[in-house]
């Protein structure tokens, strides 16, 4: 039940609020910088794949890995794993 509520909150946020600018700001607050290009790649990735990821299908991360710098991808994956652990 709680996980369903979290999924709905995340889905609503992605649909109504998320933007490349918010992603840049979030990265800055987590001590790494993003280019405008990188923020758009990440934004588009999230918009296309969030439903799959929320349902446990992480295969789309391979696509993201091919589009980003190795260190940036690693940082994003670490943040994802960290926040995922908070939900389970």
C-alpha cells in the first residue's frame, strides 16, 4: 500500500513538475554539475522510463549509460540505488 502511494507521488511529480532545470538544480545540490545537454538526456530518460523503473524493470539504464559520460552515469546510478533503498 505504501509503495503504491510512493509510485503515485513520483508519477504525478514526473508528469507535472519535473524539468531539465530541476534536474540541474538537484545535481548541483548533490555536488555535481550537469550540462544543459546532460539534463535534457536525463529528463527524457526519466519521462520515457519512469513507469518501467517504478515497476522493477531497470533494463532501460543501459540506454542511459550509452548516452552519458561514465562518471556522470555512475553518480546517477548511485543516487538511484540510494533512493531506491529508502523506498524498500
